[in-house]
């Protein structure tokens, strides 16, 4: 019985620590995004935010930042902007995959693939 109790406490402590580390990363990214210029760095930070929110299962927030990254990346005319759009589509697709929304998964993955094929 003691072993089970210790095991439970240990697992709870690990989960709590992991959530704290994730929230610290999200907080740092949110701070950086507020001061970023609208360029590829901001796109990359928004994509990272999308991914971090997916990891902690805040899917709506992840989709918000993924779509924001996608909108900004499509405004950038260089190849790096297209690569950012591809990454944004991929991360949005990952969130929809986690939610089992397969039509949206397919739509976003295909969009990402098409951009990657254009960029070779």
C-alpha cells in the first residue's frame, strides 16, 4: 500500500512539474510575440505557441496562434514565408488530428504538402 501511495505521489509531482515547465514556455513565447515585428521570427514564435498549446491540450488557443501564424506567413512574399505557412498548416493539422477532426486534418496536411512541393 505504501508503494502505491508513493508511486501516485511521484507521478503527480512529475505531471505538475511538466505542466509548470510548459506554462513557462508559453508565457515566454507570449511575451516575445507581443514585441515581435511582423516577420518570419514572429511566424516561428506563433508556430511554437501553437505547438506548445497543443502539448498542454489547449486546442482552441493552439488553433488561434496557428491561424495567426498562417495569416502572417501568407503576407510574407519570400520563400521563408511560404515555409512558415507550410509549418503553420502542419501544426494546425496536428491539433485537428488530436481532436479526431479528420476532414480538417486532411485539408491542412494537403495544403502543407502542396507548399512543400512548390518549394521542393
